[in-house]
């Protein structure tokens, strides 16, 4: 199915696993000449994939000093910059696209190289919260301007649409009278009415390869540089109105929307209890992600005085593939110094699935997981140059790109703000089995059997009960 036609030029900045995986989707679903697509990337990796599809490939690192010189000749009014790069400032690129009149989409808000770990910045300043605030600061001047879709991959991105579908499913199963919300106020009111206290992005990746991780090697099923970068940032979470007390290492930001907190430790060293239907209970990394902040902010309800009346706690609970867990363990043991070798698992994957969904908790039915179960076999059959993890991202990139083409004057928007039904329509054929399951699980299950713990048994949905200490 052709979802959109595009007569402008499409510049893909970055061509790692996501760029290589989304290219065949773009060519399949967007009607445009191949000679109107240009790939600009810092590395030679992917050159053979570009050649396979007859796409122009330019190996050129983009830096703070040269980004305008590189991009301005490639972009005109009405063109599209698809930013899938790392270490290139998203804010700088958004400003450039707004100035030129070009459309824009990224999968996360990136700083310039070194911004995630710059010791001259406070943890608050190098957080995803700060990056989000810097991008949102451009919104007023961009109102009604060319569309720039922020953070629209799997998570952030797909998961925002899964939350909305999960809320509607929960309302249906509770037999509530309901009109589908059409704005932020309506969605926040629905989440409050349902009593959702906590939202986890609960993910378990079970993909395995035909050769194990070696010493001195970081192995993962998606961008290694991206994973390590966010894993070294402070752990961050949206902070709900039901929470009784900040963690001892918890900190508020002194600027912005105040919807989130940060912990004084890296996300890759912070673990939380969570649950998915196939895995059951597990310990996941509380890695910082934009959706932890945007979900908490989007679903906030305020009273007449402007005070927060309702807000869910929201954060990532990520169990990557087992080789990636070993890689993180080794990385931490080297004081967060990257291993000399990196390997992105793709063709060597022999089996496994990525079970990615949203876990809504605290409502009348306890816990409800809703999401995608995609196997490596399904991913390979559906789209070349993808594994199960990458296809969940690339399908969302395609959906965000199509939505932007259909809504070219929306200004700067986040995934939570765009049409979830349209995006799900585009993504669903590539998500494998999309399912919802209820559970009686809480983070108090099977606790204190071996040792006493500091728990809040009156309210199982307090963050202190989820955290692994």
C-alpha cells in the first residue's frame, strides 16, 4: 500500500541499523523517485545496502562546525530531513529545518558529541529532560510552520500510541461510558478517571545469536552507541502525583515542566521490577528515555489553580538481549569505558522475540500490558535488513514520516500529540502479534522471603517497591 506521495528531496542523516531497516519501508510505502533520496552518514557501514536500492550515499561526518555547509546544499523548502544520526544536535537541525522550510523527524533528541557525558554539565543539564526542554523551547516560534516530529521511533514513539490504545481497551473492559479523547486534556482526564498510577515501557528482548559475546565486545540488537550514551546518562523517570517521597538519590530539575526527576546514578546501573506476559516478572534497566518525561507531562491534570492534581509515574524497564546484559555488566566494570569492539546482532541471530509494550498499573484491574510481540523470523519475512528490535523502530519511523507528509504545517510536535489511530494503522502490519493481557502481578509479589526489605505494603505502586536495591 502506498501511504503517501512525495515530490521533494529526502535526506537521511545517519545510516546505521535503523536507517538501513527503514529504507525498504520508505521505498515500499512512499511514492517518490529514488534519485530524490540522499544518505549522509559518518561511517562506511551501509554503503552496500544503499547500492542495493540505488540510493546516493555520501560518507561525511556532520559536526557542530560543518552541519550547515553539509546540509544546506541538500535541503530546500518542502524537503524532508530524516535524522537517524547520533552525536548530532537535534535542536540545531530543527532550527535549520525551520529556517529552510523543510520537514523533520528524529527518533530521539541528541546533543552534540560528548553531550551525554560532559563533566562540565550537571546531571540535570545532560539529562533527557533538559534535551526535551531545549527542543520544546523552539515550539512557539514554529507554530504553524513546517512539521518537525520529535522522538518517533519505537520508544519513544510507538509506545505513546500503545498507551492510548491501552487506555481505550481498559475503559472498554471496565464498561465506562466513553467518547474517544481528541486532545491532551481529554486523554489526561481519561487516565485519571481510570486510576492509572504507573506506566512502564516494559520490554524483554530474547534474541540470541549463533556466537556468544566475546570479552572486550559490546553486543546489542540496536545502536550500541545510542544504548551506551543513554545508559551513561542519569536515570530518569516521570514522577507521579501518588508518590509519597523522593528516593534518597532523587532530584528535581530547577527549570521546565517539573514532570520528571533524575537519580544520581547512570541508568545502566539502575534496575527496576517489571512484568511482561511471556517473560513474567523480571529486573530491567531504568534507562532514561524521552517518553518517560513526555508521558508524565502529557497525562498531567491540573486543578483550577494550576496545581498538579494527577500525574502518572512513567519510566522504561528494559531487559535487552542476554548478550547486551553481559555487555553492560562489562561496561560498568570498566567504569563506563566502552569496549574496543562493537557488534550489532543482525544476520547471526538464530531465534528470539522482542516483547515491547506498555504496562499500565494501579487501576481497578491491577496491571494491563499491551504491546508488540515480534520474532526474528517474522521480522526477516516482513522487511529486509531488520531484526525484531529494529523493525519495531523502523515501522514507527515510517508512520511518523507519513503523518508529517500528511500534516506538513503542524509545527514542532511530540509523538503523544499526533494521531495515534493513523500511526497504528501504518505500523500494525509490522508489529507481529499485538496483544493485551491483564495480570495480578505487583512489585510486592514474592518479596521478603529471604531477607527483610523496606516496602510500602499499603500502596504497591510506590516507586520504592519497584526499585531493585
